[in-house]
C-alpha cells in the first residue's frame, strides 16, 4: 500500500507510513495535520487528504482482486501465472482487461456459436493455414447451422470476441482514443426551438478534441444531451484503427485472411469501439468531475471562511414586494428576540411606517448592524435603510440568501424554531450569516449554497465526500464554542459526528454550560478517543483554565504550565505576553512525544489565544443608480462582489438580478492558470462593463481593480 501511495503523491515514505498508522487508529485529518506534525513530517490537510484518497483507492483495488481471484478459482482456471499477473496489477483498467476473457457473459453471439460447435472452425481460420475454408466449413453445417455462411459467420463471432479480449488491441485503441478522439454534437431538430434549449445553443453543432475539452464545456454538453436537446458522438479514424488491428493479426493472404478481416471489422464496430469509446468519455467525464468538484470545494472553503461581524446585535430583513419585508431582531448570540412585517414597497408603499418601525426596533434592541437579503426587492430595501438617520452608527450589509429557503424548510430549522414559519426562519438565517457565516452555512446542504459549476451533474458521492471534508476542515480551523454551537456545527468537529453532537447538545440543555474541557468527558458515549480528537477544537469562553479557550491541546497543558513556572509567571500572565513567550528556549521542552513543530504552534497560539483566522466583515455599497440590466452600458466602472468562481472565470454581483461574467481572458493581461490566484469569493472589486446582451441577460465584465 505504501509504495502505491508514494507513486501517486510523491510524499516521503516515512510520512505516509505514520499517517496511515494514525488513520488506522481512527484519527481525523484535522487532528493529524494540527497535533501530530512530528509524526507526519508536517504534512498539511491537503496532503493527508491525498493519502486518504489513495489509501482508499488501493483498498478498493485489493478488494476487487480478491473477488476476481475467488471467481477464477471457482471456474477452476486460475494458474500460478494468472494469479501473479492479477496480484501485480496496479490499476483497475488492466485488472478488468485480464479478467475479461473469464468473465461470465450474458448470452452473446460467440456463446451461441460455441454451443453450435463452431470453435474448432474459428481456430482453423485463426491458424491461417487453410486455403479452401468453405469446404472445411461444410463439415460444421448441422443442427442450427444451416449453411456454410452460417458456419463462417458463427466462427467470425468467436474470433471477434477473441480480438475484443486481447489486451494489446484494447490498449492500442485506448491510446488512439486518448490522442485523437473527437467529441461532436448534433441538435435534435424537433427541440432546437425549445426555450430551455437556447442556453445550449453554442453546442447545437459542435466538435472538438476529447482530450482537450474544458471540464465546464463537457459537463454542459452532457447536460444538454441528458435533457434531450442534442446527440453526442465520439469519433476516431476507423480506417487507421482497423488497419493497425489487421497488421497485428493477419499474417497470410488466403481465404482465412478474408474471414479474419470481416471478424476484425465486426469486433471493432460491435464490441471494441462502443465499449472503449464509452470508457474514454467516462474517463474524461471523471476528470471533468474532479475539476468541477475542486472548483466547488475551493469556493465552499472561501464562503465558509467568509468574514463574520462577530457577536453583535443584528436586525435582519428578508425583502419582498407584495408579501412585505420580514424583519427579525437577534441578540449577539443569534437568539431571536422579535419578528414582524413591514410593507415599504409596492403595492402598499408604506415607506414612512417602515422607517418608523425600523428606527424604533433599532433603538429598542440596541441594534449594531443590519443584514439585508440579496433577493427580490433587496436594492429598494437597502435604499430605504440608507435614508434612515439612526442615533448611533449602524453598519448595513447585503447578505447572500443562497440556500436560506432550503434551511428554513429543513428539519434543523423546525427543531430550532418550532413555533415560527419559514419566513421568520429565513430572516433569522440571513442575520446569523452576517454574525457567523460558518456556523449558519453548515446547517445547509453544501450543494444548495450555489457556489459551483454543474454540481448536480458530477459524481454525487465524490462531491459529497469532498464537500464534507472541506466543511470539517473549515470548522476545525476556526474552532467551535461548545456552549453555543448548534448540533450541525458540533457534528463537524474532529472525532464528534452527528450522534455525539446530539449527546453534547442534550447534555448541555440538561446540565447547563460546560465549565471546562474536562467536563466534556461527562457526555454519554464520548470516550477517550473522541475526547483526544475533539478537545482542542472545542472552546470554552471564560473558563477557569484560560487554555480551555485556545487551540492548545489538553495533552500539552502540562508543558505550558511548566513554561510559566520556568519563567516565573502565572499561566494568566504568560498567555498573550509576547515578550516572555519569545524568550522561551523551546529546545528545553522537546521530548519523545513533543517536538519543535508542536512547541512552535503552542507559542503562536499563546501569543494570540483563540484568534479567529477569518477577516472581519467590511461594509460594501453597490452603485445606487444601477437597478436593472438596462441601466448598464459599455465602459462603466462599477463596484461588485465576486459571488461564484469557475474554471472559465468568475461571476460578479453588481447589485442587479443578473450576475456579470469576468472571463479568464479579462481577469489579467497575462495568462491566467488559476482564477483563484486573481480573485476570491466575496471579494469586493471594481469591474468595467465590456458588453451587455439584454435579450440573453448576459453581462461581460473586465477586472479593473
């Protein structure tokens, strides 16, 4: 296994051995990357994630080998040579090719021919020695075989199967497909005028190299095919491929050669090309999936680590026209204190009443910030808020509503707010997203947050796994207040999971807040292993031991106490005291269990205990003159917020319903390898309008600064 992982990751062998051992001991990626640096050689979470990926890949391959060896043993065809071949195989494709001749097949033409006794005739033809093959074939005309042509055709079916099962021929065609295959599309004429088909108009008659097609284009083409708008074909130069197969097999110029040529053509059209062109498309789709999943994962990470305003009292508004704007007031911990509706916009147009109501609520609940959802009526509501003269300075933020409706109708929302309807829950979610995006967004299925490309078209199992990993890494990178965290947030803490999260929540409800990290061990079924994995990621505010509100692991508390003693200060005096901390000679504290890497991490944490790695939220304003796409014109410079990143560029919210696209070619004057190197999700930027297509609702932008 270790050599297999080395081959793909190029990581040091010793690091892999130690990491695999820790994984086998049920340690999590966040725990290993943060608290076992000496063992892994300071591998980060991405490198450890890759070790996990190839460890699982190897285990799947070994499982398949075991199943194949068992099947071959049962068929009594397993030779020592075949066994060795299978055991030495390092990839699934080669393994399945080796197994192909022995695989139990459903009823095939070759199988029927064998039952009719035509295999000896096929062997005679393949020997290529017989000149008068028709007179030999006559001997096989009996039973269901009623003519010489029947006999020859049956023999050709058997030969076609042999050709299909030859690994060298399959690999030759694989290479041809890899290097020269074209993917082409044709519109289904009856669907060409369909309104939904118009977004795929570019692919109504399209052709390009399968190996070079960008992931987003392949996924778009396959979506168009699945929705019934186009037909997709994979093509190679069949004449060249057939010629190569013939050169490998045909060694004579007699009648046998003619039969083999016909069998080769049949094998190619009926067996080889359909199977291997599907495999080539499937492999390209797999790469496209990986690329799209990587983009989604990067976006999700940036979104989850978005800037919080922290523990501030918030008034949140879910804007609307006819149904009014739903307002909620939240305390600094996100608890709902008040909710009601206002109707400032058409058809009621009660802006005066709305202004009075908002002013009184801001005063009554000592509101420090206002969060406005970015959906329908958002700009009009923002304009209304900005007219109000508040007594104190109030920060106003426009917050993404993506997925808020999913949350408000979810079981989690019903559990949190059983006595309130979806509109109240949605508004609460908007307000809490401003307070702490991570804590709120973990309650929503990541696929519903809307920061990816074709997320519903990629492998859903792989996507879910990757997104769960991202959420887990983000939650543990930030840390969790065990006394205020929701069940979904707790469930992503290293070593916890949904069941223990529920137990922690129930224990907290019954017994009150945890006073120390040690108290966490009183939670039912939370044993030593779970505590080891989770403790340092669970924080306790205003604990008796200040280390309980830090990223220092309880296993290292004794070291920190010793440092304080050696420096002649109390624990409280040591924490945050850079002057003392920077004088400490760390080599004094190195032992068999703790190395310099861990000690350096401890000092960093003690300098700024519990520091949030996220930036603080910044107030932002759109251009107040831009309300709809018709207000845009070429050459305008506008403030915007990056709201999605793809492989082909990024989408920018400029304050209207439609997001504009900055294509990769307009992100920089030089070549752009990775969009994420130029912009990040929720970044505030200035864009230049290049083109506005009102009919297709498309806006082309350029990054200005």
